[in-house]
C-alpha cells in the first residue's frame, strides 16, 4: 500500500516538472496572466492589440467616478431629487352649455353673478332642512330683477364649485371636483360659444406645491393667467379662452405665484423667489438644493410687461400674499409673514409703476407694533380705508401720505373681519363684514366718510361689491329669522332699495361679483 502511494506521488512530481520544461507559455496562460508581469519582449509585442482593446473599459469607470465626484461639490440638488410630473396642456372633457343669445352677443349692462348649490324646488318652506342634491348652478341676473336670472352653467358635483368670471362677461373659469369621476380639474367656459373644456387636470388644480393660487382673467377676457407646477418649480402660464393653447410666461426655475393683470392689460404683477433662488432645477447655475433647503414661503413683487416679456423687480420687500392693482398706474401689496412668530406685523405698500416710487403707507406717528389689515383703496389711490390692529382694533381712513382723515370707533370688526369696497367713481364706500362675521346692516358712506346709509340687520351686509358703472351694490346678507339663511342682495349706490336676488331659490348662495357694463 505504501509503495502504491509513493508511486503516485512520483507521477505527480514528474508531471509538474514536465510542464515547467515547456519552451513557451500556452495561449490560455497568456490570456489569464497579468500583462504587467510578462516582461518578455516577444510577449509584449504579441498581446499589444489585446491590451489596447482591453484598456478603455478599465479606464471608463475611473472617468465616471471622477465626473460623479465633481457633481457632489456643486450647490445644485442631486439627480436623486424626483421632479414633479410635468402638467402638459390638455383640452378634454368637453361640455356644451346652453347660453342665451343676449349673453353670447356680449353683456352691455352690468349683471350680478352668483352660485346656487343644492336647490330644492319641491320644498315650499325655505326654513325646512334639506338634503344635498349635488346640483350647482351659476346664474347671471340684472340688478333689481331676480326673475330675469339666467342659468349659464349647471354641474353635478359633491363639493362647492370655485368660479372665476371674466369681467366683460364673455368667459368663466371653474374648478370641478367629483369623487366618482376622473374629470376633475380647471375648466374654461367660452360664453360666446357655450363650449367648455378642461385645461388643467387634478383634484385640486389651484393648489400648486402647497400654494393656493387663484387664476386671473385678462381685462378683455381673452386669456387666463394660472400658476402651474413644473418639474422643480412653478411657472405662470397663459391659457386662451378659446382653447387654442397655452404659453409659459416665466419659463425659469423659480417659484412664480399669484399673477394679477393690470386694468389696462399691459402688465402682470406676480410674486417670485427668484432673487434668493434663481432656480430649483438640479444642475443649473446657482440652483438651490431642494434636498437641504425648505421651499419658499414668500418672495418679491415683479412686473411682467406683456409686449416685451421684460420682467422687472418692483421692490426688495418680502410678501407672502398676492399683490393687487389700485388702478392702471398704481400697484399695492402687503408685507409680513403670518408664520413669523417673532414679527407677525402686516404692513402695506404702494408702488407707482411710471416713476418706480415705493411707499410704505401708515399713519404718521402710528404705533410701530400695529398691523394694517383689510385695506380698501380709493380708485385714485389717494386714500385707503383699513383696520389698525394693535392694543385696540379700529377703522381708519388714511391718506396715502400717512395723514389720518377719520377714525371710526363705531364699527368694531374682528381682525381681518372687514370687507369694504369703493365705487369706481370714488363717490361711495360700502362697508361690511366677511367670512360670515357680519354684525352690521347696510353701511354706505361718502368718499369723505360722511354717513349715507346706516341700516340695521336683517339683512346683514357681507362682502359688498359695486357694479362697474357705480350705480349698484351687491352683497351677501344673512337673515337670522329664516334659519340663518344667506341670500344675495342688490341695492342702489346709496344702500337703499335692496332687492333679494335669490329669495325664490333654496340651498346655499355665494356672491361671485359683477360682469359686463362699463369697466
């Protein structure tokens, strides 16, 4: 047995020696051997093509690793940040509304617009509780003539419609939501044709990256300005009334919010964070890093000139709410962030578009800790009625230069609880409450703040609005004697002769404003 083991061992050793005595390496050994350990000149020349072809794959990972490291040092967000789905242009879910000819041809005289929800025609007693029907109807009605109301849109929906009429009365934008359908989104109704279609899909199309942004119609009602989420930011788009397409006005990487058309249609004012963050798009120059930085809650006011597409920064003041136009030459906005617990004060500003002058408007010698709320500017921009909220809360009629013209301690509204409107001719001021907090009846004053009407409820006066020709006042009014019923009223411009425009309807009413007539 032992001899057999020795014989086997000798055979293995002789085989190994025989292999070592070969004059040249086998081809398989050349392929598996590391090239750097083969010094023979003949071997170097022979595998040279193989080394050339093999080298690039070994160098490519090194170059890729170097490129990735370069991206790590840029201030831009990494590509791992998932962009929002881009909202493309849609024009679907068509609806054909039956529009009367006197509306299709244009509205020459002012008409009040209101929304009725859950109307119950079979219930005679208006104080009787009633279940929801889910039917919502938008009406137009001439002032003082509720029987001549016109239904221009009726939809079935489980939630209240959001409706935005164009001032000339030739178009309407509305948000439709219905859990049972997949047609939710923002729609445009062309009243000249009766054709409506969805232009922006989504269950909450006006909520963009956490911001609620109402759309705004051009003065002629031909285009709707809307803030829409793109992959990494928010841009302002123009949607044509006839559905012919849309255009990106602020095609960039910042958050562009709250577009507001000037009364002459020359400009769109908006709020943007572009001064602090030129872009949120990964890889762009000076981009902000969405992975480490919170999204903006405020920005500066900018002006876009439609003819040239030039964008101009109006002020370095930070704002967190939409700007608004006093007239074609004056723009107003408010500063102060309600989320800033250390300084929640609200201040108001007026910008002259022609001169570029920016003025903070506040009472001369006023308290530095006061907030200025619920302001209503006269059409010429010379005076403003507002709430001064400090230790006390009172109404003040203020000149633009800070002079106090009148203090009113009689009307005591909660903070942000006043809603006032000037007549377009500047001769009247209607003062009411808002958000259901409307303790007073009809209150109308002259431009000098002299009392004209001091009615007592019912009805109370909420959210008064003058007609474009200054001849009428529309407002919401609560009648506590009829189960707290809320109706839409129209009075003449001195507050008298009010007519209930919705007395024959049941359900809930919402005043939307005025359309048609002289702008």
